[in-house]
């Protein structure tokens, strides 16, 4: 049992709302004890059910009303609790209390999500991922409602309903689920060149993260830090995962969607349950107000990044997720994020996307959570005290005595205006001078839609570019309208001629004649090549065994990987125990048929002639190895196990003293130790996208 003092303030607040069913008896909503919930009240044992049975009616009625509307976007998600810890005082830039002192901890709740699919859709679809964080600060709730891409599809929120209608399932058939590979999405994007930069991210491997724990997060918009004395600094927020940024490959993602539709949420859940608490560093790019126009693009345009090489990301704190919810609906489903939930010291800019969001999030909760009192739902309650004259409405939980208007004298003038004496901790809007015509026109500084799409393309490693081309070919290949395909290919001709030509070729179309490179610039910080992190902590490794496996090798491999923090699972034809070559028992974690290579980061097969013969004859084992190879995963084949590579039709020659080649660690006898070492460093590299064969 965790001691009370070691639990954060939000956790303790939730105690007041937690049910305690231990040693309890069944009751109605009114607390009346019920002795039978298995048989409805009826007239005679075979007679009709009686209306008088209030328990039956109440039970069924409540069940009938269990569902609420799912989020119109980001419907599928997973949440967790944790804390944010500031590295230093940022008082020079912001009076935000939670950033005011080194070591200050603030409880958080984070919800990760996909965007397009409904609540029951698969996790590993090609999509943007939501990364929304609620900070329960002492000065009220601050929500940083971000994504795992730093840009967005449209520049103005007024286009959001159009975009969402286009990307969601088609209105007649409600297909496809969890996919953007369909006509309406590409029709819209091909007519909206401003979406081009975002499409580059969406077609990249960033759209199929290996884990929520291994993706970056971005606030996207330019926000504003504000000091106590009203000075502003423009700011962009970045989350950077401690485990590095890693992705799946497309074929793997598609198989995983069937093998484990809960792939990403299970990964998050299990990591937290096993004490491997996911961690991100929060960083900021700070731009002095005076430099707002010093860039070749507009800081108010959410289709642009500030390249990290231009303005470095300054780490300001870390976030650790260390607790899973107890009830998905109460916590993860009912959490209500809102971009306008800001605290003193953090303010908006005039980014038209952000301005629209500031309306939308509050509005959407009213229908989703059934009325204006959703901030009283436990997960949404701030730790800071709440006093106002908002009254009544569906689901009101508070008994408000006294007056309900301002100004008043009968209620002692309370709640009074805060900060009358100039006190800290009061929200004051940044005083910005605005001067303009009332006009439905976007600034010309928003017009360049291709430079940064090209910047992204230029910054990719060869294998990343290959994946982007393949993704465009897949997505556009699913589009039935040739005109839409052609328009999109022509559009890519403004990013890079090679990209456009390769995509066109894959679609059997002609490359655009008017191609040009959108930019010559490069930002190395954008490539996943440069976003790895040291170590193999929490990587999942499958060890395939059978009767006669070399037990000593198995143990050594398991121990070494576990020492490095990896999660090792031993798989065999059946669960239970298999006998090693020397008679030692090897414990099996999972039956091969209930698993799949796509659920692991790497595969090892220890030696043992008899065992390898069994595995060679088992199509599930052969497929396991072949698939892992195809997906570029590290493979360790000890001793006779290299024969399995042959059985899988893989182009590997057995050598006694192997050089580590493309993550294939093959060897026998006294080199086994070295093979394991190389295997560990191969897992650290994550993926070997260029393999022979
Ligand atoms: Fe959202 N978005 N969005 N969005 N968004 C919602 O709010 C909206 C945008 C993001 O885990 C909705 O509670 C508009 C950008 C996340 O609960 C809704 C625009 C970014 C989540 C809404 C955008 C996001 C949402 C649906 C302007 C990244 C899930 C349910 C074009 C910076 C939060 C809800 C969670 C959810 C509106 C664009 C992130 C309808 C109008 C840009 C992570 O209010």
C-alpha cells in the first residue's frame, strides 16, 4: 500500500470519488439492499415479468444509458497519470507557477490517441497521434493539447470541419475505418496545398509509432510566455521521449492491427504496470517578441515549424507517467481537454487555428459530457479552489449557498475580483496592440506551402524517403479517382521532382512536367536517424525454443537482455515447460501461436540440433523469423539456429566469426557471447531497413 504522503495531490483528491466495493452487499441506486439480481420479479416461475420490479428496471435503464458520444476526432485513446518536474525557474520568461522553481512537481494526466478511427479501431493505423497533457497546477489546470507532429493540415480552424469530414470514413459506406487511404481525404488535400507539409509527416514513419512512449509531442502553435510584469516571449513546446523516437514499418503495422488492435495502449499499460515508467523531456523554443518577423515564414501559421537548428530546443523539465487509470470511462473517456485551459504566465497568439480551437474544445465537451458541469467530473477537477457564480445545469454536484451574482453586498462581495491588490497568480491577458480591418483574408505570409514540405523531404535518410514514397503509393493507390491521384502527384511536383516521379511511377501515372525543388534547406533534427536514444530498455525480445534447446545459451541470452532492461519472452509451441538439451527445464512464457513477430522488437533463437529441427518444421516459427527479417528487426541465431534462416529462405551465410551485418547476429560456440553483445547493440539501433534479399 502506498503511503498517503507519497501520493500526489490529484491522486488524493480522487480518493473522495473512488468506490470501495470490498465486503459490500448489492444495493439499488438508493442504497436499498437487494437479495437477487439473477431473476426478475415475475408472476409465477414461468409467468410474465412485473413492472413493479424496480431493481430490474433501474438496472436495465442504467445500462441502456451507459454510452456517451465518442470524441468527433481522437475517439480512440489511452491515458495515464504522472508528474511533471521543472528543471529550473523560468521566471525570466513566465510567471507560470509550475515552471517557477527547480524540482517543483505537478500532477498530470496524459491521453494519447489516434485521430481518424472510432473508439474501437486499431491502434497501429497510419495517422497522427494526439498527445494531450493536463497539468493540475496550483494555479488551475493547464492543458497542452498537442500531437506527435509539429504541424497541421490546415491553417484556419474554419476549415477543420471540412478536413475532418474528408478524412473520416466516407459518409455513405462508413469506410475505411482508421485509414486516410480513400478518395475524400485525398480529394480535399489535393485541393488544399497548405496540407502538403503535414502530408509529408503523415506519409512518413512518424505516423506509425512503435509506442506512445517512443514518440515526440508538439504543442504545434506558437504560444506566449508572459512574465509577472507583462513581458511576452513567443514559445513552441516540444516533448522528447527518453527512449528515443521509433516507428513500425507499414507491413508490420498492418499485421499488428489484426494481431493486437490494442498494440499501443497495451504497450503503455504494461510498461507502467511493470514499473518502466515512460518519460519525456519538455523543451521550449523561445523567440523574443521583437523577432516575430525574423523568419521566412509566419509564426502564426501552424503548417510551419521553427527548425531546431535555427532556434534550439531548451529542456525545461521532465514528465514521468507512473500510474494507470482504475476505470477507463471515468478517467480516460471523461477527461476533457481544452486549449483555452491556460494558467497565469501562458497565453495565446493570433494563430487562426489556435483561436478556433479555443472555441471548439469547450463546445464539444458540452455535447460529449452532457452539459456545462463537466469540469466537476473528478478527472477534470482542478486542485486549485473553484469559486464563481455559474449555477445549476445538468449534473450539478455543488451545493452553492448564498448569492449567485456580482457585484453583491449580501454575500460579502464574494467571490471577489482576484488580485485587486496586484497579487501574483492571477490570469492577465497579454496586452497586445491590435489594429486591422474586419476582413476574411489570410495574410500573404501564409502563402508558401512547399518550402517546409521540401525541408522535411530533404532531411530524411534514404530509407525514410523510401518509406514516404511507398506510403504515398499505397494511399493514392487506394484512391479510385484518377483525377485526384493526378492532382496530388502534380502537387508533389512542387516539393521535389524525384518524389513526384517515384510516386507517379508507382501509380502507373506520368510524372508532372513542371516539377521543382521546394527548398534546398535541410534540418537534421527531423530525421529519426538522429532521434535514437542509448540502451534497449523495455524493448521486447522473443526467444524461440523447443525440446532440446541449448538451455545455457537461452539463460545467458535472457539474463544479458534482462540486465540491459529488455523485456524477454520465451516462446514455444505450447505453454508450460520444455526440456533443454542438457535436461534443464526452460520455462515458456507464451505459446507461439498466440504471439506474432510484429509484437516484438527482436528475435533470438538459441542453438540445439533437435530443437532447431523442430522449429524448422513448424510453419509458425519459420514465419516468425522470416517476418522479423522482412521488417528489419535484429535477429540473433546461436549455433544450429542459423539453419532456421535457411528454412525461412533468408539469404544468410553461416560464419563462425560473424561481423554484425544489418542486425543479423549469427554465430556458434565461443562467439556466442559476442553475438549476444552485437544483438544488444543491434536492438539499440532498432531497425535495419536495408537488408539483403
Ligand atoms: Fe483538436 N479537437 N482540433 N487538434 N485535438 C479535439 O476535442 C479541433 C488540432 C487534439 O485526448 C476535439 O475533446 C479544432 C490540432 C487532441 O481528449 C475537438 C482544430 C491539434 C485531441 C477538436 C483542431 C489537435 C483533440 C474532439 C482546428 C494538435 C484529443 C474531442 C483545426 C496541436 C484530446 C475533444 C483528448 C480533440 C477540435 C486541430 C490536438 C472537436 C477545431 C492542431 C490531442 O474539440
